């Protein structure tokens, strides 16, 4: 992978979810100003990909390494859900001879394949379409075509090209696929191919440019589709061709990479061909092309996304990553090694709740607040009311003085006006140790008519930067401030990290005991609720993956309300990282870093580690060992939409 491709992958991950786990890429030694890329030739187990080497037991990356070579050292069995690398799992063709149907006999070697048909039909000045597809072994076919293009219409060159697909839950042995047509053609043929390791729930890249088509060139030209854009790395990008002329197409290029030509069929009215490539990174405005110039053709370029799954790296255990082999020996100078780590860390958890209401004066208390864990983030949902007046919160303190409170509210929200005016506050602090029967005091800016507060602790949240950095949390919303009752809903909520503790705080003028609703489509859990005129108060939460434009909703309709939706990210963790260089047999050549601690968060964060010089011989490798925290497992994902890159890439800064 080029350094530019690696940067594009990291930017895309940082922009979308940043929820991955353990990515080691772009290893940079900083000695001075000039950047020298250490190149490697050849690919060992798909460029040192942990998932391929471990889960598929493919060619190990070093000579003499026992299979599986790339492994988590305490994991003795392979997860049953592993999809392995995306790739071709057989292809074949079939040709029509008589009647309104024809067959294609297909075989595959793996379960859970995406099976694709490309069918070209011909009759002069008319369209022969595909009515249905069935088979003898029970592939689950889609009810209609993904693509059905009629080209060069109303001429003697008119053809119809159809892309159809299904999911094969088991490997296929001489499966007879029957293609039923809308009429009797003059000519027809079909190409079948199967893709293993694909996402069987949503097989195709969702990019708006796909499937991309070009058609009916009356002047001879090389069949080409331009404007190909994809959204994910490691996709099976396919080009399929159909033509009126009898032509045996040749291999071309997909996204500037020479494709692999798998099938061709030459016949007047039903010429067809199929080629593909595995695109290691997302593509933008690229082309798919075959190799031979012809006319009266049509083609489609499409992309199938890699399947996704995960495994758990147990607490304190290690996994191993390898570079591709070095084509020539190299000296790696002393300097600073920088790498990018992504982590899907353990989710935060609710750790204690309490509530309290105002009775007189300018203060009120939330008594008997207790937690069980150290390093909790403590959140307060405060509601104040006085007709036509905003009652502020001046400060928050606690009896045990174990909570370090922020000097001001994180969020303030006034809802409605006049006699319905009430004010909502979100306040937080960090409890360095567990608290028992603590009393939290809320000091107000004036004497209210009513006020209440709900306190709750969250363990396992990040105490350095607690809140999700997406621009929308905290999201706020107020009602229409009319007598029309609706369920309080805060919309437009977007988050970045996985396993966020997403919570919504409601406050209303009307006396109402709110109930739990939904958080980003997940069922919410009620933390607490207070019912009182002018001081109705409630908080709910859910553990959620990254969200985009979703809503936090309560369960009971009411009037004259305001709401806040916010999210806490998981606590950062410390992993241990070691680097060595090896010879071609995997034996130690140089120890560069031994057991250095690296902090990872639920978000993208580069880290740098000092390193001495090292050397790697011809056909040698760089081996990276990443050890999970001693007290916490790590969840490792691969595939769409979490394309973990288990690959080591080198750049060296030298004078």
C-alpha cells in the first residue's frame, strides 16, 4: 500500500467512525527532514494481513513459521464467524440453445458466497429480459435484477444486459442455475461468478456512482466505464461486458490496476466477458476498461464489499503483525517511530444514581449518592423554574470533596417563555475514587419556585476528554411550547466513537413522570425521573455505536419541554508495543522497541515511540507485537464498515 493510500484510509476512518481496533500503519522514523520510503517487493500473506494469515491459514509470512503464523497467542481455536479475505470462488459460463430458458452449471468451494450472474440476450429490434433465476441447490436469489440495461434500442444491434445475484449459504457442487427469459431470443449467454468473504447482508458498495454503466458505442472503442467511486477498502471490483458483435474481449484495467480476466464468450448478439480486481483502498473517479476495441457494446462496473466480523484479543495477550518481505537489505536509523492505533474499547457503565428536589432558599441537595468504581464521570441533570425568570446554577459541590466539579455548566437550555419558562443544566465532575453516601449541593443564582436534580455516575468513561468529539453532542431541542403533547425528542445527534454511553436529559414545566424511549434506534434505560410542576426531570441512556443524524427520544408525551442529548466515550487504555526485525526464517535480527506502553483511545490518535537503529536483511521482515491491556480485552474488527488494516508500512526520515 502506498503512503498516500494509507493516509487516505486513515482520513476516511477518522472522518467516519474511528471505531476500529489495532491498526499499525505508516511506521515513521524521524531523524531529520528528508523522507525516504523503504520499499518492499512481493506480498506475504496479503501484505502481512493478520486476519488472512490467521483465519485462513494461508501462506505464512515467513519461511518456517508454523501455521497459523499470525495469531493471538492465547486464542487456541478459530472463531466460527471469520469470513477471511474477499476473493473469487469460481466462475463459469452458459449459452442458450433453444426455448425461453438456458442453464449455467456452477461450483464453489466456500459457504456464504455472493453469486453473481451477468446475462446478455439478443433479438433484433426488441428486448429479451430475464424473468427469473432459480437453481437446483437452493441459492437465495433476489426477486429482481440489480441491473437491466437495454442498449442500442430499436436497431438490429439491440441487446439486453442483466446483472442478477443471490446468496449461497453452502458451497455449491455442480449447481444447475436456470435463467428464464421473457421470450425466445436469437442468442443469449451468461457468466456466473462467486465471491467469498463478502458481506452477504449488504453485498454491494453503497456509493451513489454504483453500479456504473456505459453503453452503445456505435464507433469502435475500448469498452470503458468512467467515474467509478467506491466507499470502502478491500472491495471486489468487477467489470462485465456485453456486445452485439462477436468479439473475444481481452483484459484491461480497473482503477489503474491491471485486472484479472476470468471469462469470455464470443457470439453474434451475445458476446460477454468478466474481469475483476481487489481494490485495497476506496476509489474516486476511476475507470474500468477491457482491452479490445469494438462497437455496439455495453458494460457495467460494480463493487462487492468485504464481509465483516471480529475476534477478541484477551486481556494481556498478544497479536503479531508483519511487513511484506524486504526486496533488499536496509538499515533503519535511530529516531522516533510513529504509528496510528484505533481501538474499540470496553463500553462505559452506569455506576450509581440519586435525585433531590428544592424546598427553600437558594440551594438544594442530592443526598446518598454512591458509586462502586474509581475514576467515574459524574453527571448532573438540573431543572429550575420560576415564572418569566431564568434561575441559574452558580456552583456544584459535594460533602466528601472527592468529585472535581467543572466550574460551569457544560450545557444550559431554556425552554418556552412566560409562565412556562424553565431551565435545564448539564453539569459534570470527575470522581477519582468511589464515593459512599455523598451529598451533592447545587447552589442557585436566586430563589426558585421549583428545582430538582438527578445525579449519576459512569464508570469506564474517559476522564481526560469525557465527551464524544462530534460537533452535535450536546444536541438540544425544545418543544413547540403549545398545548400539543408529543414525546420529547432531540434530533440531529451524531457521534464518532463506538461504545459511547449516550444519555438524554429531559426537563419540563408540566408535572410529568417521563419514561424511557429510544436512543439511536436502541431501547433506552431510565436512570431517574422527578415529577413536579416546573421541575419535571428525567434521564435515560443506551450504549451505542457511532451515529449519524439520529434521535434521542423519551417514551411519554408531554408539553412545554426541553431536552439535551450527550455522549461519553470509553476510557483510554494502554497497550504494549514491541518491534523487531527478522531474517527470512523469522529469527530475531534486531530489537528496536521492547515492551513500550502506548495509549489508545476510542478515537484516532497517533503515538510516537523512540527507537534505536536496526537492520533487516534481504527477504527479512519487520515484526510488530501488540499486547492488550492486562485488565481489558480488545475487540478486533475487519471488513466493512470497519476495515482494519493489519499491515506494516515503512517510511524513514534521514538526513
